[in-house]
C-alpha cells in the first residue's frame, strides 16, 4: 500500500494553491510530481483551475533539462540533439538576420515552424520570429513589404 501524507499536510498545499501557486511550483517545493499534488488537491475537495498559466504570471521554478526536452518534442517534434544539429547547420546564427543565437534552446531563440505542416524551418531570433508572425507567414505579403522598402530606398536617394 502506498504511503499517504496526513490530511493536515494537505491543508498547506490547499493554501498554497489558493494563493495562486501553480501545481508545478508546489510539486517543486514538496519534492514530488505535479500529478501527485493534483490528486491530493482533488482528494481534499479543491476545484481545479482551468488548464494553463494564470494571466500575467510566470512560474518562478526553473525548467529541468527533461522538461525542456519534453516541451520541445511536444511543441515542435524536435529533440535537443535536433536543435543542436540545426544550430550547427546555421552556424549558430538567426536564419534571417544572422544574429548570434544561444547554443541551448531557451530565451533568445525561437524554433520557427510551418503552422500547416508543423515542420521545423529553422532557428530565429525573437525580432525575426515576431516579424514573420506579424505577416501571418504569408510569403506574398513579405515580398510586397520587401519591395516596398526597396522602392522607398531608391526613391529617397
């Protein structure tokens, strides 16, 4: 039979959850998996919040390498080895502007992918990724914007 913590301990977890702590943060503090925390909260009669982070709030718990790898695989179908390979193929630079990118996936690098096919196209810096997103990945609009910039530069000279 599995060991169950006493109910008084669950009051602490219920209080932390009620104050806005995420399951992941509570699990980090308690030294167990977030599913265990969720089960304890449900056993204590707590109604669970909707899935996803609270608006305007970021977790304070650092991601483990395993969590990063799982997230990368889930979101982009890419492994950390695949990221390293792509990073090496691009010489550690953004595929559009050539800005230097970090060697590990995290802040400062975006994995660009086709939203229709879900295939990875390359690694981009945040500015280039946002720029593509503003054009909705529409190549015609991007080419029109580029010709607009070029024509303006010619006109200005």
